[in-house]
C-alpha cells in the first residue's frame, strides 16, 4: 500500500458526514412510516428497513458522489454503506410502532 | 421547487395512511395500490432529502456568484478544498480572523 501523505481538510469531512447523516435520518423515519402503513410485522419490518436504507445509500452514492467517491470520503464504501447501518434503527422502530398503532386503532 | 417534492411525498404518505386506517376499520386486507402509494411517497421524500443537501453558492465582494465545483458534497483533499476559498478570497476561519481584537492595524 502506498504511503498516505495526502492532507485532508477536516471541515469538509465533517460536512459530508453530516449530509449523509441527514439523508439517513430522513430515510429511516419515512421507511418507518411506510412499514407502519403497510402493517408489516416481525422480521419483515427489519428486512424492509435494511433493503430500504441500502437503496437510499445507493441513491446517495450514485447521485451525490458523481462517480468520484474518493474525492468526498476516505473510504466511501465502508462509510456510506456499512458504518451507519444500525445507527438509525431506533428511529425506524419508533415510527414503525407509532404508525402501526395509529393505523390499527379501530380494528 | 425542492420543498414541493417533500410536500407531494408527505401528501401521498398521508393519503395512503388514511386509506390503510379505513381498510383496517373494516378488517379488509390492504390492497396493492396503498402499498405502492406509500412506497412512492417514501421514494419522493428520500429523493427530496438528497436534493436538499446541495451546496450553497457564494457571493464575492465583486458581486460574482461562485459555485462549488461539486454539486452536493465537499472535497476532502486539502488541494481541492482550498480552491473555493481562494476563488472567493476568504477562508472558513474568516469570521475569527476579522474579529475586532484580531485586526492588524
């Protein structure tokens, strides 16, 4: 491996991370709403979350990095797809339970 | 324009949610179009959130609008990242450098 003597600009790294975080926050909450509306139960809901968040990350990767991901992230595949996979699951479960309960109130 | 994508997505989600509520009231299995409607709503909101992180453009002191070369994210390499500041004539730390006690008279 080549010696990494490249200088990085920390405010940009932080800004990119915040933008990715924003997209993932919105996506996880909205996916929770959708799974509540579809009244998914047990493992189906979690499968739906992982598929949905991975598709979101894929959209982010395609649209935002403009075919040159290494200019925006040090390790793009890991940082975008794997690192924050479980961070937003609590928000997802919250919206899932709330909307599920609302939709099923009168049944 | 950007905010309307959010609005349309939210309306779709609201409508499909209400339909799902009514279906459950009568104990009917929810149909495919409600699922599709909610999925389209989700897709619209996600696309809206991605579009909304676009970089803002800057106005120089000579009244020129300067845009970031990348549309959505910021370059992390020092050599790329400082180019915007150079064309603009300021750095990210301008706020601190131009504080009154710091000005070199």
